[in-house]
C-alpha cells in the first residue's frame, strides 16, 4: 500500500507492509486503518502547504516526509529509515491451565524469551519483542495476543548522513499515534531549516 498526496507534489508519502493491501498472517495491528488515519493528517490544509514550503526546492525524492506503517516487528516497510514509523507489537497473554507443556512456543521464539521449566513456559519480558510467533505455534490456545501496541519511531533517514529512527515508545490507541505525528510535523515546521529532514533536526537539537 502506498498513499501519496498529489496536491503537494508528493512531498509526503505513506508506505505500508503488505498487510496494508493484500493482508499478512504476521500482522498484529490493522495496518490499512492506521495508514489511512496518518494520511488524513498529512492531507490537512494546515500541514500540507507548510510542508511543501519547508521541504527543499526543486523537490527531490529524498526530501519527502515519509511515513511507514508495518504490522509486526519484522518491519517490512522499513520504519527505521523513515521520518515517522509505526510498528505493531503484541502483549502476550498466557493461560497456564490450557498449556500442554509441549514446548512449541519456546522452539518458535527467535528471541530466546521463553524457557520451559518443569513443563511450563516462563517468559522473559525484557527479551520479548511482541512478534506473536509463540501464539501461532501454540496448539492448545494457551497463548494469545492480549493487547495490541503501536510503537512509534521518528527521525529515520538514509543518504549521505544516515540516521536510524528512534523509538518514542509504545502506545495503546491509533489516536495517540496520530497525535505523535502531529507533534513531529509541528516540530519540523517550527524548528526545521528549509530542506532539513526530521532526523537531521533531531540530531541538531539533541
């Protein structure tokens, strides 16, 4: 899925992983709904014309304010290198009474966040990245996605001076994500030098 705002000469762009168009079994959040909510913000008159003026002219592809929404921690839409990113993460719930002790969840976990102790899975929440691989592996429905989380990242960019996006934390609602985008745009509009990317601005202000 690729949403562009033609009225501002494509100075903004929203890209998604395949969950935003054809769907994906790995997706934890509704990628299409999140992307559309963020695209609506970018299309608001108070932002779109100001962003058009703020970004470098003549307009170059790498001057785009790019938003990426990805359904799971695999991050196929590459939010780490976008101005604003959203990553779906799961809060895993465990119902011990349903557990068969098979250990499939521990085998499925690529982060080594699950160990079997006397036939019962024990979870290291500091290692868990919320991918829900363990949930898909569970044959007894002892594991489930308890809650969805939206991790927001800001300031990613490539080019001559690349910068990996930094996490603002995990949020519970799309409304909170939308508010984060508004604040990021307003920071860029208020403090950015003409043609400056959000990542460069954050580095300069840090």
